[in-house]
């Protein structure tokens, strides 16, 4: 009994010792942290709010013939930066009804008025999600001492969602013109007056009439190089390999390919110059082989949030303006299978982003058609009246195809339809209970090709090569998804033709 | 069991009834819809609404967007605008919303409030030069009572006051503002400016007009004597420097005096003007010299050159060669008043052999009016040498002889 007591005492003693030490150490640590924290020294500089890089609306200045002092390049950049930020802090403020940051970009009198509206909305539970998409400022006046500027910002495209207590009341797409007066105060250009002007507004929402005749004759495939699937423009980029592949594709009697531009790898809103030149080379090589290229943008993108719109617009803007004159360009596929993001991101959010993107791309490129690569014929009915041609993917049984296709065709009316992905894996192994085979694949393609011929459906099959590796981002970690994805090709990793190659070969020499 | 069934049924019915009441609006008829009003006046939209439910009115202007709840009475629904939206001039858009549908929409042009203009004025640059080339700019931003910029074409009076002259002119607003360039005057003084419209005036604005660039001037000098004693200072000064409009240049204008000596060296000193006159001082040379002095206001003006001559300060002196110690004793060296020359005055000796080739240079300084120098004998061969001694430009020649004994 005594030894029990002794042990209890002992352990209590040890525990209290450890505990006391822990408390002392913790106390010292807290004191250390306390004495080492405080106002950030950089706050003295009053550098203003860092604007998130995702807000990059299109802005085009017209500075001809301003009255007053000639505009300096650097000042114009400063004005532009602060003006754009004023819209940004305002959209942040209206989304939260918190006037934080407005003081940096609006003078006192205007800030007070904006805050009153925020107070009102806060009381009524109203929040706004808004973004502007394009600004076209014309410089009207710049004072001789360089501290006051007046400009009109014409045809400001904006998108706004009005929410009341978690319920969306309305969305508005507007084009408005403003007169803006800004003052240079302690290093910031602040808005003093913002007045809606009466300049005639041009709606940019009209979709130009774009020829889609060549869609009907598409015979093609989805292209990734054998060694660098889902990473065409990465470090493994090789002109030689692409050239050979394109020659093979042409040799198969195909006339088109579909390629993918990963959004983040291309530098998001500020597109990497090296990637641009690689992309240009791919299109040049395609032009040499007389192949048309359907460029699929925003691969691996999945945000769609209003705050991210303008960055995606700048991304598309750069690429569209880069390629729109290219003879090999077939058209723009905005996003691969965006309907798969409906569950995680919300259907309305994704559709609103897509719809705006169609408008924007059509604005920049008035010649090439725009489509969306829906994952199923059912989803392809969405926005069917907005795209220039419908494209969908089909991985179901061939015997369902005719029904699904005809149903879509009925709804599509005169809009051409492209089957931009279909195929089957020849994988035979543990993960599909050894059910697939190259024979199955051949049979599938034989059936599909005859159906497509019968319906005169333009197509692009998935895909040319089998792949050694498939990135986790594409299929997820599950091996029963990942393994089959490696065997969708009609040519093996080693470059040997699989039996399905003969079926897919469209060349007259066959 | 039956009880539960009835409860369930009643819930179902209630549920249905509820959804049946789900606000149906058949039509919205305009009752009172203004399309033009003045800032600050209350705005109320009124619709006659048939059917159940009360639509919401979304109101939007450049300041923001809000939603107004309707007040229903006698089949009419009124929407009073919040004052934040009635005070802002410009276009105010409204949308009548019900179940995410837009029943009706329109816009109201809100005009500026009448009278009571508030004048906000800016002027810059605040400091300009005299003369017709430079100017300042006045920008007036008149607003109404609610801080809305006045309509384009509003007339503003600008009054200026300069010395004893009052002027006034009119400008009109365009692109939110009215502006005018105001050219400088010929006199350096302060220009006062005021803007007014409809009886409301701005605060006083002032612009300083500074003298323009300096015009050519002359340089003078002042010194206590003309001797090159290396000890006194000479003071250079300028005439009153003025600009072309006869304004004395701003105090603090730097004038640089460049002295070209007869030896081809350039010396520099500088001073800043006070009441148009700049002064700068320089030490006398330590030997006779002819100086040429010129003053410069950099980038603007300069003076003609003037000559300043210095006479030698040292009179003839004695030199003795002490053979035993090989020392040369110079002195006493005295000046124009027979005063001892200051300590530290340089003594420069050049040694020539009998072929008149210079074979050495020796330097020393005066101490108590004398200079004693040990002649270096290394590498010298016996013979007669001439020593040319120079103190303050006064030259003395001394012949000495080195014998074999001395050189051993």
C-alpha cells in the first residue's frame, strides 16, 4: 500500500514538474510573441489595398485631344491603376456592405455617399456581387498642375447579381457610360465625381453571324502527344514529335484536331509568352499539314466566381487575339465538360460565366465560331442558342447514340452539332474485370463510325495514342478510373497501330 | 392511426394552400411613375397590381443598387425611394421584380437641384514666373446642394486681383468642370483669384508670381589693399540683378564667380543674392597676379569680365650663404610697410649650374621673417651655382660656390 502511495506521489511530483515547466515555457513564448508583434512598419507607407490579381477588366484609353496638359505615360498608368482599383474596392464593399478601403480610392464626399448606400443595404440585408468587364475611357481634361483629371468611361460592361438574405433576386448585365473626375490626393488618384453619362451605349451582347459551314466536314481527333498527355505545352514540348503526329493524323485522312490550353499552366490572366509561342508553333505545324485546330480553353479551370471573371477574360483575350488571324484556327471551345462542375460550383454560376465568355470571345474574334464541349448530349442543350455550334461528348453505348443525338438535333434546330469526344478504352485488366480488349474497341468504333456516317455527324474521337501516365487531376486517384484512361488510343504507347486504327482511318487509300 | 392520417392530410392541405398563395402577380399597371425630377425631391413609384403578392423594386444609380419593399394599399403598391437615391442627380434605373422576373423597368432622370451652388476650386501651379509665357490653371467644380456637378454650360465668373488691377471674365462648365488658364503678370507679386456663380463665391485663391530669369549684370570688387600677401580677402559683388521685367531676382539666386588667373588657373567662389546682390569672398594671391573675374547665374545670365591686379607684397631681402654649415639664410623678408612677412610664406629656390641648367629645386617657408635652408650637397660637383630665390614674386639671385672640401 505504501509503495502505491509512494508511486502516486512520485508521479504527481513528476507531472507537476513537467506541467510547471510547460507553463513557464508557454508564458515565455507568449511574452516573446507579444513583444515582437505590433504594427507592421510597412503600414507607415500607406500603400493602399493590394488588388487581387484576378480583377483585370479590359481597359482601352483614348487620350487624343485632351484639353489641358498633355498626358504622361506614367501618370496614365497611375490613374488607370487607381481607377480600376476603385471599382474593385467598391465591388468588395458592396458584396460585404463594409466600406473598408473605399477611402483610398474615393474622396471624402463621395465615400460618404457610397457608405450611406452600404448602410442602407446592410439594414435591408442586400448584398451585390458585381464586376465590370470592360472600360473605354476617353481622356477629356488633365489639369496643368497634374492633380485633376476628367474622363468619360464609355460602354462600361458590367455584370451584377442582387442578393437579399441569401437569395438571388436578379442579375443584370449592363452597358453604361460614366463621367469621372479624379483628384490626386496624397499619392492616390481618388474619384471625386462619378456621373452616369448620356453617351450612346452599344450593346456588346449581340452575337455576330459567324460562318459554321466547315463544322459539317470535321473529321478529327482529340490530340495529346504520346509522351506528354495533358501537358502538350510543358517542358516535354517537341516540335519534331508534333510534326510527325500531325503527319500521321493527316495520313489517316483526318482534317481537324482538338487541343487543350490549361488555364493555370498558361499563367492565368497574364499568359506566359513562352507558352504563347509554343501554341503558335502547334498551329503553324497544323497549318502546314492542312489540319484545322479547335482550341479548348480553360482546361483544369474551376472557379467561375464573379471575382475571377476578368482574369479569365484577360486570359481568353490574349489567346484569342493571338490566334484569331491564324489560318489553322477552326474555332473556340470555351471549356471542356463544364457541366461536371455544376454540383461543386453551382449550375447558375457556371452558366453565367460561360454565357459571358461567349459574348466576350465573340467580341474579340468576329470570325471563328464558339462552342462548349459538354460532357453529354443532354447537357449540350444548355446555352444551345448562344453558341455558334453545339459540341458534346459521348461515352455511352453506341446503341443509345442515335436516340440521344436525334433528340439533341431536334432541339438544336439549324445549329450545327459536333461530336467532339467519343471513344472506348481497350484496357483489359483487374480494374474492369478483364472486360475490355482491343477487339471490343474495334467493334465499338466500327459501330460508331457507321452511325456517324449515317447521321452525317462531324466527329473528333478520343484519342490518337495510349498514354503511359495519366495525371491524377484528370481522373482522380482511383485506379479503376485511371487505368482505363491510359488505353483510349488507336496507337499504342510504342507507336504500333491497334486494330481500331484501321476503322478510324479515313484516308481514301485505305 | 386515423388521427395521424388526418394530421398528415391537414399538413398537406396547408402546404398546398401555402404554395397556392405563392405570390402571383398578374399585372403591374403604372399609376404614378415620374420620369424626370429634381435632386432631393422625394420620389415614389406607384403601381396598380392585380393578383397577390408584392413585387420588390430594385433601384440602381452610380452610387449603388438597393431594393425597396412596396407598401400596399387599395390594390396599389407604392415604393418610396431612399433619400440616398433621390439626392443623386443623373439616371436612376428601376426594375420591378417578382419571383426573379422583371415585371417592369424604367429610368428616372434626376436633374440638379436648383440654386444654392457650392463652388469647389482648384488652382495650380501655385508658383509661377513673371512674364507672358508662364501661366496657372483655375479649375472650378461647381455642384448643387447635394454635391451633384452642375449641368454643362453653367456660366461662372472669375475675378482676379493683381496689385491695383481687378479683372473679371466668364467661363462655362463642360465635362463636370469649368477651367481657365490665367497667364502670369510682368510684376512679381501675388495674384488673387475668386470664382462665383449665382451669387455663391469660392474661397480666395492665391498664386505667387516670382521674378523671371536673371538678365546680364556687372561684377565689382572690394579689397583692403592691392598687395598679393596671401592673407587678406577680396570681396566680389554683383550689381542688383533683375529680370527682364525689372523685378529683382528672387533672394537666394546663386551667382558663381569664376576667376581666371594669369597663370591659367581657374578659381571659383559663389554667393546667393539678397535684394538682387550676391557677394562672395576669396583670399588674396601670394604673388603678384592679374585676375579676370566673371559672374554667372547658371543657365540665365552672366556679367562682363573685370580685371583685378595684385602687386607683389615683398620688398628686396638679403641672402647669405653660410659656407661652414652649407646653410642658406634668407631674410629678413619684409613687406610694403617694412613689416615682417607672415610665417609660412612659401620660399621657392631653383638651383642652376654654370651652364644655366636647372639641377634642383628647394622649398621652404618663412618663420619670423627668416628662412634658413640647408643646401643638399648630394650628387653635386664642385663649381659655381646660381640660386634663384622667389618669395611672393620678388626674385633674388645669389651665386654660391661648392668646393671639394665642402663636398667631402
